[in-house]
């Protein structure tokens, strides 16, 4: 059986050509020899994980991200309250200084 190799690199004069890597070659094989394309959830270099374990892991990371976003919003609310309080204190300070200058 013969395996033919085709290059996927297109020649464009404006861009310099990078070195050809293995991922840029399309190996044409008979249908029964083609390996199954990995599912989008799979990460390369981690073939031992099951899809459910990876999906669970991704959902846990998403939950952690949502929790961090909620915590961030709560902190922003506290920061805004402190800023409002600081502005009110500065206003009262300026009013008191004006009153002192008027006397």
C-alpha cells in the first residue's frame, strides 16, 4: 500500500513561508486505516482521560470562574460604596473649610 503526502502550505508572496511541521501535512490513507478524529473536548497529550471526566473538569472550572466573577462584582460594589463615602467626606471637609474661611 502506498501512502501519498500532500502539502497544505499555500504560497503567498507577502508572507514568509514557515518551516513545515507534521501537522501541516495531509496523509491520504485508505478509509479503513484512517484514525478517528478526536472529539473537541479532548486535549492533546492527555489520551487517558475519558470524555465525562474532561467534561466534569471543564464544568468545575466554569463554576470556579463564575464564583470568581461573583466575588469580583461583590468587591466592586464594596469599592463603589467606599468611593461614595470618600466623596461625601471630601464634600463635608470642603464645606467646613469654606465656613472657616468665611469667619
